[in-house]
C-alpha cells in the first residue's frame, strides 16, 4: 500500500493593503513557498473574525496564519491594533485548551516585504507539517 | 441561484507555464452555479474582455470569476468589463493564480491543483455576492477653517483663491494667532508682522472669505461634503458693521488696569480694546469681566465717545448655522503653564519669563516698546540665561511636562540669543540645552552663527534651580561636557516652555469625531501617506494642532490641507466605496462596541420603533452606518457579538464560504 | 446565613409597590425544591409576602432580566442586587442594554451562596426540605436530618468572591463591603502549568459532557444579544444538536470570546450547567490574560469604561510573545 505523503492545509488571511501586496511581491520575485498555503484576501486584518479561524480548523485546516500591516502602518490607522489584541487572546485560549501553539500565527508583512512573506510561509508550513495532522482540532470538525 | 462564468487567463506563459489552464477551466465547470467556463491567452486584452462581455450576454451570467493575475492588477479592469456588459461590477471576483500560484510554484500538478482550489474559493464567494452600488452624496462647496492663526489664514487663502467660499472661525477678537505675537522669525530674521499682517489684510479683503472672530464652533453634525455646523458668535458688545476701528473708545475707557493678554499680561489695556494695531477685523471688543457698564450699569463712556454708534451693551451671543463640505482644524498651540516648574522660580520672580514673553519684550509694539528691559525694575539685563526643553522631552512617568520634543524651541532660542547679542553686545548670554536640534533649511547654519559669530555661550546641561537673591537670579546648573557645576548670577532667565495643543482642541475633536493622540494632538489619517487628513472623512488638519511645527512647516501643511479641501470641493458628488459596513437592525443590540472601534466615526445610534408580533411597538437603540464615511475596514464586524454588523463585499458568509472551499 | 433578613426586603418591596414607586419587583421565588430558587417578577404584595425568598440559595443574578423587563414595564422595576450582580448591571448599562431610569436598584449584602451539589455530597439524594437558619438544615425522604454550616458548602464563585462592594445602586440596605483579594485565578494557573496534553485531556473530558442545552448562554448576563449567532443559520456556527461529542469546543470558545472583556466573572454559567462543566475557567482565562497583557480590568466596575477588546495601545504585546517564559 502506498502511503500518501502528508501535506498540511494552511489558510492565510492577508490584508489587502500590506500583506496581500507582500504576497504579490513574493510572486513578482518568484520566491517559492509551499502550495499548501492558500490566501484569502480581507480588507484589513481586523476583518478576521476568530470564527473564521475556528471554521478553518473545523473544516480541516492544519494551520491558520493571519497577516496584516505592521503596527502603526494600518491603512485604516488602528485595525491591526485590535487584531493584535484579539489574536493574542484567541491564541492564548487555544493553547489553554491544549491546541498546539504552532498552528496559529500572526505576522506583520508590509507591501515591500515579499521576501518576508515567502520566508514566513515557508517557516510556518514547515512547523505545521512537523506537527502532523490536526488531530486535536479534528474532533472539532463537522463529520459530514 | 447565480449563473457564474469562469474565465481562466493564461497570461501568455506566465500562468499557463505552471498551471494547466484547460484543466482549471474544466474543473471549475463542475462547481455549483457555474454555467460557463473558458480560458484564453490574455483575458485583460481587448479580445479577452470581449470574450467576457459576450459570455455575460450570451449566457445571461449573474456573476463572473476571472482566474488571472492579482486583483490589485486588474480587478478594476474586469469590473469595468462587466459593467460594460450590463453586469454589476461587484459581481466580479478574481482568483489570483499568477502572483500567488503560477509564479511561486514550479511544478505543473501542484500549481494546477492550487489554482483549482483558488478558483473554487472565488466561485464560492461569487455565489454569495450581491450587486452593490456606491452611494452618492452631494458636496456643499464651502469650507470651514477653525482657527485664524497663520495655519488657518494660509489654508483659507489657498482655498478661497481656488474659487471656493471659506469661513474662518477664530475665538480671539482678531485673527493672527501666535505669529502675530512674534517679533522676528528664524532663520531669516524678517519681522513676523511684516510677513503676517499683509496676509491678514488679504483675508479681510478676500471676497470669498468671511471671518467669524470672537466666535467658536459649538456643534457639528453631518459628514463629509455635508457638515452642519453651529457657530457661536460671542457678544463683543460692539456692532462689527458699524465700528470703524478708530480706537477713540479704547483711549477714553476709564477701566485702565486690565491685563493685556496680547502682551501676555506684561502691560495693561482698557476694558474696551483692540488687541493690536493691525488686528483683523479692526473692531473694538468689550471685555465683560472688566467693563463697569456691563457689570454695574454705570459708565457708558465708550458709547458716548463713539461717533459711529457702534457700542451695544445689550448684544447677546448669536448662533449661526451654516453648511460646509469640508472642515479644516487649525487650532494651534499654547506654551504650557509654568506652575509646576517651581525650580525655575517662574512664579517667584518677574524676571523669569517664557520665550513668548521674551518675544513681546523685544517687540517694538510690546510693553517696553522693543527695549530689552527687566520686567521687575526696567533695568537693562546684563546676564541672560536661556533654559531649553522646559517641559519638553520629559520622562513619561514624570507628573509634569511632555514626553515629546516641542521642535521650535532650539531655533527660537538661538534667535533670541543672537538678537540679544546683536542689539546689546555687552550682555552675556548663556543657553542651557540637552541637545540642539536644527533640522531644517539653513537652520544649523543659523545656530552656528549664534555660537561662532555672536559668542553665545551654549552649555550642554540642565538648569537645576533658579533662586532669586536680591535683584539677581542665581542659576545653578551642570555643564555636562566640562563635568562641573555652574553658578551663574543672571539678571533675566528665559524659559523655552514646551508647547501643547490648544485646550479647545479636545472638545472640538469630540464634536468632529476626529481622533487625538495621548497628548491631544490631532491624529492624521496616515502618518506618512495622508498627513493632512484626519481619519474622519472631510476633516483636515493644518498646523500645530497636529504636532509641533515651525512657520514654514505650518504654511506648507496649511497649503497641503487646502489642496485636499479643494480636491474635495471641486467634486459635484462624492461617490463612496460600496464595500461598507451595514448593520442588521433586527439583530443589533445597540451596545456601542462597533462605534468604539470605528476609526472614522461612521457609526451613530438611533432609537428605532419596531412593530412586535403582538402588535405592540418597541423602541430599541440600533447602530446606523453612514456609508459616506465608512471606509470598509470591517473592524466593527468582529466586535459585534450578535453578528448584526457585516461588511458588504466581504461578508461573514462570503469569507466563510471561501474558507470552506479551500478546506474541502 | 445572610445578614439581611428576608422580612426587611419583603417590607421594602411591598411598600414601594404600594406607594406606586415601582410597578414590579424582581426577586427570588421557591421553585420545585427548596434549593431550587428561581428568579421571579412580583406585582402583587400578597405574592411577595408569601413567596418571596431570600436565603443562601438565591444565587440568580437579575441584571440580565432587566433587558427584557424594562422594555415592557410601564413604570419602574425594583431589583435586588447582590454585590457581584451590580457589576453585570453596570456592564449592561455600558452597553446601553436597558434604561437606567426604569430601574430602582437596591443593593443588598451577600454572605455567599451555597452549592447544592456540595450539600448533596453530604446528604445524598432525596432532599425533602431545606431550612436556612444559622445552619442549613436538610431533611431527606429517608428521614435523615443534617445541620450544615453554610461556609462549608459555599459555591466556588463565593469562596473566590472578588467583591463585597456594590458598584451600582439607588439605595443600599445593610453595610457597604469592599473589593476583595481573591484567589480566583489559581485554578487557571494550575491548568496553565499542565502540559498541553494534560490540558487537552482535561478540556476534552469536561467539554465532552456538554449536552448543548445552552443554559450557560441563556443565563449569562453578557449574552443578551437580540439574536445569538448560534441561533442564526447564516452565521456559520449555528448548530442545534451536537454532531459529535467534542464539537462543543467551538461553541464554548466562541461564546467565551464573545463575552471576553465584558464578562464580569459572575459565575452564573458554571452555576447553571447541568453537567457541572467549570465553564468559568474559560472566561477567567480571558480575564487573567487581559489583566496580564493589558493591565487590570474589571468589567462593570464603572459605567462607560472601555472594554479591552474595543481598546488598544500602540505598545500592546504581540501574539507571538504571549508564551514567552512559558515552556509548557
């Protein structure tokens, strides 16, 4: 029997103004990162409801990363400051429930940081892959 | 059910090189809602766009997905294409299979698989898209400038010169602001009055500008393009239209001992006064706290001497309502109070003064007619000590002073020191500083001239204590470079007091829903890219209300603010971004969370009547988003516990559909 | 035993009703069992005289009821508030959830409420009557009689009482207490010190008990939404029945997140949970983190305060740094 190689599924929420543009720049510069990373565009990192993150895990994601403008550089001035608080609390709660810390991350990536975007995704995908399948949140999934 | 068309672009070989475009368009054909799917070499080309237009018409498409380059590249293009074919432009979604797929993944099977998933996510989203129409609102072609200092004057002149009406509201009896109180200006040493007063006259004579002096803004309603502002015109007890500014009343008034605020209380004026000779408007004002007629009904001298019949003791505050399209805040600054700085003996000795007081002492129109004399005994000071950073760059935990650098003090202190040595070469001038900061055109050269040509003693170190002893002021200080303690017997000590935003700014910010930083300076919409706009649409910032600034910087910011206002007022209608927040009133709790996180003040509350199933009515507080003000960040949607608040174009359901499509 | 007697409250309620100062009274009434004291709206003085209860079982927090009751009330509503209830009261006012003018709030001191489960551990099942005097006297259908010291069976939230001070009232009966130093975060800390595997096992065990009855949500004074996301088919989290034994995790994380920064730690969720899941440990985790990350904040401490999740500073801790110095 052939063992199927495990490939993690990673959802990346990127704000339209910085990180999505940073991802585009990574593309322009042909900087590779795993295809396991799928990007969802949001206007601002503060648009990301913790429900979206849990939903992703529920539906089988192995890791969720949220990228936004650097603090102080938010297109909407303050959005990412709220994001920072929300995610700090959410991630702390997930850890408290015994979920692996490496499955969630917030990273600030500017429109000029294509290299940082690619490096971040490589690193994140590697860490998530090392954890293996998302068994702990698997139970959280809808069994269809 | 939507009828969705999918258009997969090859982008030459940019996409097709690592993504099997045929497979992608085939796979997406089977997605729910998709009725048509194709691929083409260059979707953005005229031929490609024609394919889209034809398909929209032929297949009666209600939504399209273009799998192509980044939406940052061609979303606008394809929206226009859709609109040209009669489809709402917001029924278009882009799957980014170039920058985020073909360009970063090398192997065809991997790239193809990912492209299909990205396409599926876009299809899932379009299934939930609804046509959106940007809101339009008219623009009132008139601007309000709050504050009549050099910032407000310059902004008003620039806007008016472009042909738009401008009103200036100034709380003092005259425009001119702080600059009118200055003697000379650095680094060119031209006299402040010589460059300011002609501008004041220009303002007064400009047919597009009205000045509301001795007035305040008392209420602001509305939003960008459509502000309703109430201006409170304080009673000055003089009819402005009749007063000729002859000044006879100000000479005859028997109440002679009123502190003259224009000279910072260093001399006196009458109860009826004109702040200074070049005041605009040149109209007298009665100070009600000192006028005997207003206080006790006894006197009436001014009315008797006024040949124009302009005095009116019964005048009341007047409220004027006016509409504006844009508002510019130019409320400026004040030096901080020296009350907490006992160590410098400001309240103990008349000969310890602030730099602004020094300006008046050296000004020809000042209390000493421009002769540098000690306030206490009118003697010529032989040793003068200037202390910099008084209240600036303080420790965050210190209970007095400000954390920030007040920016202008290094330069004006250099100016004071230089002018003193120039006019009175026999005086010894010391300047104590932490650092000397001279970034600006010709600034460092100016400072170096003070040291090298004029022999001003610059000493790095802070003054610890100033103690009055006899008619001398003993200044104890440390010289950090020489590492020794100094004791200087001074005749005059000048404190470079930190500057802070005018006290009126805080309540004004609340009225305008414009945000402020912890120091009460107005915050800009973006610190680098939108420095003269406030986050609140239609509200602009000019001058020191946004942060400490010198005159050239203020004037350039004032002009920039004016340019932004002109750009706004030049429009007949404002077309909004349709991807704005919207609250479902049935689900809204009215809890105010959304309002608190909104950076633009776009959310207000109203009491709304609901008909209940049992035919009773219920009044509930609900949130209402002003689509003309909302910028669509979506922050409010997350703090809304009931999910009543959602963002059009990026709705909860849409994003979750994308998540599901990716995770399937 | 409670310091203020029932009679004082009854007298006050009746006189206010009779004078027309209020049109109804929110108080406690006996339910099916003596330990089953339920919230009730009284409009009749005889009803109050006969059925109003004030004893060691009056745990219910009335603040939430004001949201609906004030909407329908013609006049004012008299509500009795224990110290911890006043925090919820203020929090709801901060969120504009009811009209303060329509409420007359009387603060009453509280000596702590007892936990019936702890009593049952002593007496076993089959309780036939309970009498709250100096001691709690419990009779069972088996003829057993127990005299129990209330301090030995206090509910967890009362052992860790955070405040005996009323932060809101129109009138206070009895003496004003003080904010207390409590050890309420000890259990959270204990969990934090476990390994992730142990934590996961703990919560898996606890949350798998959940029957999704929604009692925690329904009682929670912070959960007053006009429409709850879990009842909204469009929210993406609506789910009436559990699809499997552990799906409740999502429900509880989201619920805790929705009340984060607004939860006053009143402990009602744990009190009403029929499965005895220590739900307050989720909310307290958020409170502890908020205090640790952003400075101490007590929801409901004052009306109009800005909750931590609708606030920020430019210097806030990064999500990446929250585990610094913790290796488990």
